[in-house]
């Protein structure tokens, strides 16, 4: 299961990096996420698989709650942390980043207004 989580993170990372570098690729990913993922990986996905792309901005934070493992009752807290992929750290960093960007944006807006821009 850890290998699957790692493979997914690697795929997500490469997809995000490509979107950042290639605006046309990003446009295609947003308009046809399943088709672009199939082309990007060279793998046909099952028809029942749905893929949603959510684009964040400085004032928006999207979180995904994965399905619970089938053996949830059998997992220790340490095992759950491994399955969740360290979401506490990821969540904390995302919230800190969001708060920081909102604070910077608010400070910039206040300075701009004060300067008369």
C-alpha cells in the first residue's frame, strides 16, 4: 500500500510540475483530466474511474479525504499515519502557506491603498 501512495504522490508531483511549466498542458488537464492522465501515463483507466481537477489560488485550499482502508479497525495509529501519507504535516504546511499568502496579500493591499494606488 505504501508503494501505491508513493506512486500516486510521484504522479501528482510530475503532473503539477508539467502544468506549471506548460500552460497548454494545464488547460488540457483542466478540461479533460481523465483523458490527459491516460495520455500522460500511457494507461487506459477503467470507465468507472472519475478524476476531478481543482485549481487552487492564494485564497482557496482544497482538501481530499481518501476512502478509509478496509482494515481500519486493525491499523495502529502509526499504520494509519503511513496510509494517510503524513497528512498532518501536509495539512499544517498547506494551512500555514494559505494563512501566510492571505496575510501577505492583505498587507500588500493595505500598503497599496495607503500609497494611493
